[in-house]
């Protein structure tokens, strides 16, 4: 029997589920995360209010923004991009209070950008529901020069900082919101493994 190895640091994502006992609800999503928001809104208890931020994404094949605005026009603010949504989130966190449940959906990079902002104000990881949607592309942290390379689809990637060829590991840092990248040809310069798209 083949042994299965579980990497403790690797994030586990689930579907967004409504927490009826929460005192308030804040939804933050981007692009294909719109589908997760629509499913969540179907679960919403009518007596509970929700506030949300949704960022449009050029890469998303569907325009969830129009559907979300028609279903919850007074509850969601639509933004042209993730940067604007994150800025609005930062500005709104001072209005959140104990018992707020946070729901985040979108690309892995977006999820962890939101999580980093929530951690800054003391929100615990257990109070954040995360649903990964759209792409499996990774954000990679170079352990050699500390640069961050985003939107990585392959098992080996050139670092945007030092240009080293990095092997993308499964070890994930929640603080950095990135997977660790190690120089793949340190022992034999120029000798690389087969480069494959493994994070479509």
C-alpha cells in the first residue's frame, strides 16, 4: 500500500457555508469567486444581513458582478479590480465587531491577500471561510532573494527577482501567502527537471 503524505502547511479549501450563529457577515470575492457568492446567497437566512465586496476579473469567463448586483443591490459593492476591493476592505474593517464571519472566494493569491489584511486586525483563521475558484495558479516566494512571483502555473519557474530557476514546493506560508521556491539546479547548474504545467 502506497503511503500518503499530508503537508500540514498546505491550505485546505472548502465551499463557503452560511454560519447562522454569526453576529455579522462579510463576503469578499473576485472573478470566478462570484459563483461561490451566488451559492452562499442561496443559503442566506432572510433575517440576517450580509455586506460584501466583489472584484471583477478580466480572466473570468462570466460576469458575476451583474448577477450579484441584481440579487443583492444594497449589500454588495462592485469594484473594477482586486486592488480596489482590498482597499475598501481595509477601510471597512474598523466597522466590524466581534462575532463577524468572513467569507472569501477567488484565486489563491486573492484569498491570502484578504487573509493577510484580516490577520492584521486580529481575525483568527477559524473565522474565515475560504473557497478556491478559477485557477490553481500559485504565488511563489524565493527563499534566496525573497522576491514574490505571482500567477505560477508550472512546477519550475524563473524568479522575478534573482532569475534563479525555482522548484515550486507544496510548503505554504500563511504569513507570506505563498509557496516556497527553491533553486532547482543548485547542485548541477543548468540541469533542470521536466517543466510541466501542474497548476492550471
